[in-house]
C-alpha cells in the first residue's frame, strides 16, 4: 500500500494499513473539526490519489453489488472521491478518510436507487443490473439466482450483506458506515441470511 | 435455519459477489482519482455569504417543487385514460413478440405496455428467431446462435426457456438446448416435448438467400430427433409456418413472383399446404394446396382447423407497395376438406399495410391478431372479437418493415 509509507512519516497518521481500515464517519469528523488543522492541499491530493489507487477498484465493485451496473457504480465512487476533496478540511484524521469514502459510496448508491424509482417508470432502455436475467455479465446461473434473491431483500439488508461478505468489514465498521447500531447490523444480517436460505431453497426445489 | 445452512448461504453469497465483482477488472475503471474541483477558497472553507445564501436558495427550491407538485397535476391532467376491460377469464395476459429483431418485447395485452425487453444473452448476432408459449408466464424462444466456427459451418440455434413474473418482468432465462439449423418456430407437444421446425441448408448465408434449396425439418428440440422433413423449392418464400401441438400436422404458406424480380400482385403465386410426416421427403410445392393464398396461418392444437387471414375479392393492386384498399378476413378452415367453416372477422385496410400475425394461446381457445401496432383477440369458443390496446410505436425506425410506414412496429411473430 503506497500510502502506508507516507503515513509513517506523518505525525497525524497511524502509519499502517490497518489504521486506514478503522472506520469513521463524517459526523465524527465534524465534531472534532476545531481540534485538528486541515490537510495542506498537496497532502490532501496525495492522500486521495493513494486511497483511489488502493481502494478504488474494491469500492467500485462494492457499489456494483448495490446499484447493479458498472457505469453507475463507477460514477458513485468518483463522486465519493470528489466529495472527499471537499471534506478534507473537516476530517479529524486521514485515517478516517476510508471510512468517509465507504459512507459516501453507500449514500451515493441510495441516491441512485431514489432516482431510479422515477426513471424506471418509463419504458426507456437502461443498463440491465448485473443480477438480471437479461444481463450477460454473470456466467453462472447459481450466482445469478443468489444475486436476484439478494436484490429482493430490503435495502438495509443488501447493504449489510455487501459490506460484510464483500468488503469483509466487522459489525462495528458496518455499523459506523450505515449509521446504525452493532446490534441492528447483527440482527439485519441474521434476518437476511434466513430469508435467503428460505428463498434459495425454494428456487432450488423448482 | 441451521448453522450449517447459514454457512452454506454465506458461502453462496460470497461466491455470487465474487462472480459479480469479477466483471469489473482494474483496467475497467479510471486509472487515477478524479481531479480536484473548484478554487482553493472553495476547497478550504466557503465564503460566508455562500453559507447563508445556499440554505435559503435550497429552501426556496424545495418550496417551489412542492408547490409545483401540488398544482401541476391539476393543470396538466386531461381526461383519465381508460383501458378496455380485462380479458375474459382464462385468456393469457402477456404476449412476447419481436417488435425489433434484436429484442423480445413482453407486452401486457391489457394495457399495450411493454413490461420487459429481452436480448439474446450469448449470441454474437443478437437475433431472435421464434417464440412459443408453454404457459401464461412461461415461454420458449429460439435465437440464431451463429455457426459452429467459420462461415462454412452449419448454423446453430439456441433455445431458451423464459419465466415471467406476475408483473411481466423476467424471472429467469435458461439455455435449454443447442440445435443445428435455423429454428424458425417452436411448439410444445401435450407431453411437454419441445418441437420445432427449422430451415436447414448447406452453406446458407445469414441473410434469407439460400445458396441451395433448403429443407424444412421438424425436430424434437431436446433429443435432436428428426420427425419429418420436406425439400423447399429455392424460388419459394415461406410466409408462415405452424405446427399442431402433437407435431403430426404442419401448415406452411409459400409464395413467389412468376416473373423474375417482379413485384406485381397479379404476378404473385400463393399457396397454403398442410403437411404430415407421411408426406415427408416430398417437395412442398408438389403437394396439393389447401388454398391459393399465403396469408399468416396457425393450426389448432389438434390440427383439424386452420386459422388464416386471407384477402377477399380479386387483387388488382399493381404492387405490394400499392396504396390500395382491400377487404381481409380471418377464416377458420377445415384442414381435411379445405372448406371455410367460419369467418371470424372482416375488415378493410390498405394493401401495403397488410402484415398481420397470428398466435394461438396454449389452450387453443384464444387467438391473438396483430397488424402493425393494432392488436385484437378472438375467443374461439364464442367467436367474440375484442380489440386490445395498441402496441407502442417505435420511436426510431431501426428496422422498419418495407410494407409499413416509418415508425410503425415490425412484427414477424408472437406468442401468448
């Protein structure tokens, strides 16, 4: 991780990749705004560039699981990074930048779904989501059925599953990214898995 | 749910995520982070005035949107649209057709609205060839899957089974079989066997021109067994084909212009024949004709009746493009005697717009008729004719049929 080497020499940074993985939310950053000097422009540019290099692809893939198509997923992540520029002066620590990006990506995906509710009412052609029967992206039928079953879950369940089973975040990190309690994360994941087990069992029996 | 099941589901979710995310490679996304936007002042603290003005403008915008949402519907609303009554009990709701050749459109026949569009998932050509209904929400569709490698290889058709949801969207689409030849039509035998007819030719081009005379072949689409086949004269153009549910009777309409390169209606030679496996191997142009017309035709499930759209009266148009008004009729014909048992509907229309398509529902009770964007249904038990909402016109004439005015739908076949 290229940013790790730069972190080690910076007094405000943890200096390890693990420190970057610790989650944080914009709300935390706002509360400590007055205690920390903002990053200098060059430092900020470097931080954003390094974060994009290390996590850009993974975040685009996570966004794909939430919005369903690559162009939209890439747009969401690009907007998150552009938002990070604006938030740099409010971050209490560069270590929290990754957590900020996760929150931005989740919120961006929610905005996409809100916008689509109106757009999809029109018969105009749109990119088919990766889990749809029309999509040629997924070769395995089993994976497509699983993704279709996930797509029918409530929004929060989909977000929890993507953050837990794709980004491999802990329940505490998921709780901070989604702005909910750890208990809610745990119960949501449990309910989602139960629902999936039931639905996929029915699909398999058809 | 047991812990073992949870572990299995977790593994399945991880596998599905891995499969989905693998569709985006590192090279697929921008190599660098997006550039920083705005001035230094914007980046490191907004101006005080902006901090005050932006919330006020945002609040005013919200108020404006709310006011518009309350007022505009009353201002703009015209008389409420009324859809015709829903179908009689038992008639299928969804039809599938190829309004454009590269897309199957699922249409709610109660509203005329397209509820799903389906593209061939694996075909390099993206060209649907046929569709048949297995049930109200289950269809099978054939796609020209290309050649087995190289232009000299035989054509391969792919057969898919499509399951719709009750809202008309696609629930699943699975590849059922690969068949050698160009699958031009399918039907489902009472036992559930998929039967289809294909045009099979040597070194046939992807277009509709055959290097040699092709053969019309009925096959079991799962086992590949040939049920029957007939040679087709190279001059003949096959207009319509229909297979009874048992696969024992087969209707074919064909036509050709007697003068080479001619398009004169008086020069047009048409015929409809009903074939059976016992006539297999005989040229279809040598078999006795049921009628001297080649309008679209479908067989009843038991093969005893043929429903066909015919032009009534003498044709005097000089060309198939002619702006010439003609009477048409939907007739029920006895396939054994050729006698017209009933005229189910009559209408007059322009000859150049005559391009109807017929489809019988799997029970054989309801007959769907489409001509251009117009759609209607006949209940064959009561002979009741009901006009249905028209199909949406295509915005662009990507594949506008020659016979139709620019922008109208192009339909070759449909099923419901």
